[in-house]
């Protein structure tokens, strides 16, 4: 199974933070993108042991918004 994760970099902590939109509990963090990826794989695997997720929403994409 493949899931799309949203990833952000926290300037305050220096950590990479990621979550799967609509998948309750599917979030993690890491010092590097590789560590975050590994951590997300682990948490998603754990959550899937409880059964297939009932996703509350679906990731569509991003948009640039210009403000004048």
C-alpha cells in the first residue's frame, strides 16, 4: 500500500514532521528525511495491524496563493 505524507520542517526544533492526511494516528517526526520516512513506515505498519484505514480525507495537492 502507498500513502502520501505531508512533510514540514520545524524551524524551532529542527525536526522533520510528517503525517498522512485523513489517517488517524499516522504521524511522526525525525532528525532527517530518511529517519522520518522510516518512522512513518513503522507507525503506518502498526496502524494497519488494526485493519485497513477508513481515511477521513484524501490528499489532493498543494496550491500557491498570491496575496496582493
